[in-house]
C-alpha cells in the first residue's frame, strides 16, 4: 500500500467541476418538456381554509394546473424520513404560517410565480401562539427519540448542590435560527411509466427514496433519487419535506416532468429551523473547582403537531465528570413550523453550559482552562466505559499555547488598545458523531482506473475528496486514477450526510472494498506465469503509483497490464458499521469591543481539535473555518423575528436575516491532535463537521465579559445589549 495520501491537504477532486460550472445540481438537470412549479403559502398560523379561488390563476398564461387540497392526488403519510405528522395540500387544516396550500404548475417559472399571486384563500382563524412565554405552564418532556431519553438523573443532584461551596445559576436563551444553504431546496420529478426519477437536493438519497415510495405508493425499486452535488444543507435537506412529495405527485398527474425550486423566503418555513431555547443551568462546585452537581433544564419550541426536540443536551450528560446530574429537555407547543436538525444541534444547550462554567471560573478565581481540566472526564460519565480515544486535554494545551493564553490578564476590563476593550475567552468544543451501516462498490477496469460508487452525498464538506484519497491509497493508485461517484440510489446504500457521520460511516466500506480489489489483483498477478511477479508470495507485494512491486523493487507489474491479461474488471463491494462517537476540541477567541457603540468585533480565533485520524487536513481546516463562522453568527447576529400578530417570520431575506460576511471573520487558526481512534472503523477517524461550531458562541460571550464585565446570557449579543 502506498503511503502519504491520507492526511495530506489534497485539493478537492470536485473543485474544478464546481468552479467551472460543470457540476450538475438538482435544478440544473435538462429534461425535455419540463414544467415549473411554485408553491402558494398560507398567511395565517392556525385555522382552516374556508375557500380557495384558483380561477384567475388557472386562466393565467402558461398555467397547466393549480393543485389545491381539493385536487391534489391523495398521498400516504410516510414514516421515518419524513418529519411531519401531516401532509399539506391534502386537507383544509392550517398548522403554521407559510404552510403550502396550493401548487401552481406552468410552462415557465415566471408564469408559475405570477399565477401563484392570483390564488386567493379565505380562512377561519383560531388563536395562535408563537413565543415560549405564551405557553408557560404547559411544558412537557417529549417521549424517547432515537433511544435517548429527554430526562436523565444521575446520582443525587439535590445532595450535590447542598454539598457545594458555591452555586452558579443562570438562564441562557437563544432565538430561532434558520438554515441558509446557498442552493435552495429543489426537486425535479420525471416519470417514465410507473417509474420515477427524482433529482433532489437532499442529504440522503436513501431517505428521499423511501419517502417518495411511501407517499406515492410506488415500489421502492421503481424510485430513483439522484443528488450528485449539493450547495449546502446544514440539516435542512436531511429529512424529506412536503415540496418533494407534492412535486412528484404533480408530475405523475400531469404526465410531464416538473421542477420546483423553493424561494429564499419559502425556505424559512419549508424545512424547519433551530427552535427558540431557554435553559436554566445550576452548577454546584467545591472551592477547588470540582463540580458536585449540574442541573440543566431546557425549554424549547415544538410545533402544534409534533413532539420531537432537536436542541439536545449531550454536553451536560457527556462532557465533564459530574457525579450528580439532572438534565431535562422539555418542550412547549407553538403554532410555528416544527423545529428540525440544523448544523450542530447540540450547540444551543452547549452554549449555556460553557457560559455557566466561565461564570464559575470567574467566581472562584480559577483559570477557565484549569477549571475544565479539573473536571476532565477520561471515561464516559453515563456508562463508565473508556472512550475509544480522547485527547481533549491536549487540545486545551495546544490551543492555549498557540493563542498565547498564558499572557491573559484575568481582571475584567484590564486589556485595552486605546479606547477599545480587549477580551479573551475560551470554551470546550464537543459534539457526538453518528454512524450507520454503509456500503461502497469499487471496480478496477482493464485500463487500470478505479471507479468508486456509494450512495453517500457530498454537501460541500469534502466527501468526494476524502473517499477518493482512501481508495487511492489502499489500491496504490495516483489520485487522478480514481473516480468517485456519489448521490444515486443505484449505488450501495450509505449513511446520509448529517450527524457528522458520513466519513465516520462510509470510509470503512471504501477501505474494505479497495482492500479486496487490491488483494484479488495481486492474486491474479502472482498466479500468472506471464507476470514478472509470478510466484512471489502475495503478502510480499507492494502497490504504489499504479504498479505492483516485488520486495526488491526490481520487478513490477502494472494494474493495467494485469487487468488487460485478465480481460475483465475486478470488483468488490464493501460494507462496514462504525460506532457513534464523541469528538472534542477547544477554542480560544479574542474580541475587540468599542464601548461608544457597543460594537463587538471578533479579531482572533484559534481552535485545537481531536477528530481521531485526520484524513484530509485541508477539508478538516475548512470545516473548522465554517464552524467558527457559524459560531460568530450565532453569538452576534442570527435571529429570526416572528411577528406575534400573524406568527410570520418577518426577516425572511438575506438582507434582514443577518449572517457573518468576510468583513466579520478574522483569520482562523486550526490545530489537530491527529491520533487515530483505535475504536473507529473509519481508519481511525471520527466525525468532525459539527464540532468546531459548538464552543465558539460561548467563547465569544466569555470574551465579551472579560472585556466589559457584562454577561450577556440572551443571544445574540447585539449592540443595544452592551450600550
């Protein structure tokens, strides 16, 4: 096996296609006879449709059909990959503002958009609620989801608090956050007889296939889903949402391919959001900083029809050695679109914990890094089992040294640059990484080139590149001699691109398939009298640069020549199952605060991470940059504004839903421990994508406190809160 490819900062193998426009996204497919759909959305939050007039819309130029709950074909409610308990445009009931009530299909997008403005609806409205405080007293603990309970008690929390020398208690809150992928969700449905091909912007072709099959009552074998490229997902495109199913139904009814692309504003109610969260955290500790108890009660919004919560409290349960613990994740029902996964769903609760720890360190006069080391959990606090590997203590040391943390003056407001106040803050970063059994197929052709196929997706994180690196290194081929194909249900089923689980799940299958192909080609070579390697023990053969070498390196045979003599490709399918795991790190942040205006600027970010083995240093660095940018937005800018009168998101554009731009982002420095996790089936790697975001908001808030003495517990930290 050749060395050197895995771990290198290899350029993205799909980069050229993307920057030249050759990459074909869902909405780019060119299909003859394509029609265009556009959704009509409700303007009330709760009630019923009493009448819907489509006469003017149907008479508009180019309109082929206007589907309403009276005329849309009946669909079956899917289970599993679909995140709602109802299907819109099937009945008159309205559950949230922005719910689809009609689908207009026309010859062009502009015609469909115009006709949608001509659809009028009348409603019987009911009183609605759109903020947490409106449902006080109605909190409930949702049922167990994915095997994880929403309430956990460990030890005796009351006794732990009573035994504490000091207690910290605070309420920490964050608003609704919205997904904003560069590529809006898009669907093209194309029927050929009883079979349908769906070109879909999805983080899981497998999930989308299952949902379409169930909803339209089509055998799974007759559904193909294709998604080779995504312009971001962030959880929005993980489940299947109504627009996909409505588009497929309309295409079958009209016997024409139909394309539907959500507008930016429609994205904000089409596929969930990070729910508003309020959390009360109580810490008990001894004077030496050792935690005696942690009580963490979070309240978040769910929709009136759902009961799953997505802001999880894994950090409180898993991150520190706390002998007495009570974690309660409770919910209230509001008349809003249901919450959903959004990048780093453990972040909101993690922010509260890491802020509370900073408050404790300040009260005790213990350095924030030292406080975390004194509560270091070498084993899983829930099970007592040792982690496969955990080097968080090294992350603290590496990050602190790179940042210059030892020069920090702990006195509040002590560090200044003229009138500008300087603050240094830090936080732990931590996130679970998922895993699912996954498959991959590898074929080595008679031309000596390899083709790798797996039903995973690349949502911009570098999956194409990392899997190509793994296959090339195992085979001993140049990177350019391996082609990786993703995002098609014809390929072996693989993990969806979510939960920081793609590389964690698929890498093992790729390694297995490539290892089997390499072994078979070596067997063919050493058994062939025509080969220069004939008779050499197979285990002694080395593969590099497309050649098989004898131990003395004097004799060699190329993959191309072996396969040409064999006369047909060598193929293998690998399958692997990894275990979910936990990836940690530490982030250090410098802020500059102008006291005249309350303006906060993040001027430095240094992160140190332990993702197990780093498979590609460049894509890992890219993930860390993305996480830091998201964290800056979470801390300082992002929030959806809901009009209480209509439960409508009023800042549903990129000009009013503020996110960081280049001017808001400093140089981001990253470091990796880079030690393989022996428990990982992914060549020692763990999932990483969501971890680098988790600590950044708390680190920024902690730095703002260090600079100003103002502890802002209600995010975002906007200028008005500091003036």
